[in-house]
């Protein structure tokens, strides 16, 4: 059984034990502790729950990313975003009460706003002269043997057949386009949230005839950059930089340890270069 399937089953089982019913994770927060009419409406309305999960995924990605604007410290960016999110919850979402149409509009607008922040603020370091490939945001990637089709940089699907738990996969960074063996190639970083406590970071490539299968980098990492270095021989190396935690540190600890990993693109696969 593929590793992703096992993780998704474990995530769905954990959610079921939490909420007392099989495969139920109605929102990004604990529905047993819903504190307002708006939160209860989100938990009781599957479409709103899906919007809440999508919104939370964008928010968490932004909380662990670098702002592109020079002079704007990461802490300032993070704190300002947190305050804005809290203000939205209290003054926009909760003001809707149990009105589902109002909540749907509020969530849709918030998701669009968070995506706008990502476009305007996040840094993306590229190598190579080509511009980034727009196709990377709409490509199909293979994660642990399972195809995941992105649309506008995102995929939201059921974690398992008939499950209310949502698996959210998001394109968080992409390199500049490079030509390798006569074909355009873009390296990408993907965040995959199967609906449990984990948020897994992968590196993959997008190519016209199908990219390299995604390689797992780790859980709850902080992505920094992805780039492609082209060799004089015509080959290419994908370089990934992210922040991790010291060995043995709990996931609650913020990642601070810089990690750089290099992957050669060989026969359609990413092969890590060690040593």
C-alpha cells in the first residue's frame, strides 16, 4: 500500500477518534469546541468546512514563509498576518452568525486575500534565465505513487472515499524554467496536508510530458527556495533550501536549522546527491 495512503488513513482515523464518528474532520478547528454560531455553522455545513480547511492551509503556509519586501522582518510579517486573521475571525466571520451565505462569501473573500498576500509578499529565489512556468500551477504531480492534479496551484480532495476529511495540496514555490535535454523543466515545492496534524513538504518537477515523482523532504518544514542549476553537459540539479528543527526537537518548536539538499534529474526521476 502506498505511503501516502497509509498516512491518509491514519489522519482520517485520528480525526474520527477526535470527533467520535468515522472519517469526520468538518473544519480546521476542533468542532467539539466550537465557540460561536459561525463556527457551529461551519462544522455543520460540509461546503463551509471545506472552505475553512482551504483558508487555514493558506494561512499556515504564509505563517511559515518569508516576505519578499526588503526591510519587512519575518516576525513583523507573521505578527501582522496573525492580527489580521484574528480581526477577520471576530469582525467578519463571527459577524455572520449562522448565516451560511454570509459565511461562504466571507471565506471566499478571505481565501482570495491570503492568495493575494502570497503573490505580493513571498520571496522566490530562482536560477537560470527563463521565466517561471505558468503550467506548474496546473500540472499533475505524483506523490507517493498517487496522482494529484493542481488547479491554480491547489488541490482539495477527500482524504478517503466518503470522508469529510480534506487533503489539501498546495504549490508553495517554483523555480525559473530551465531547458534540460531539450525540454522545459520547472522545479517545485509542494505542501501536502492529508487532514491530520502533519504538513508534508515535497520537491518535484513539472514537465510537458510529466514531471519527476515528488520526493518527500519532511514534515512541518519551513520552505525557503527551490532552483535549478544547469550543467555544461546538459544535465541539471534541483537545489532545495528549507528550515528544519534540531534532531529530537518537538514539532511545536519553530524550524530554525538551515538545510540545503541537491537532487540530480536522472531519467525522469529526482535522485538525491549525497556527500
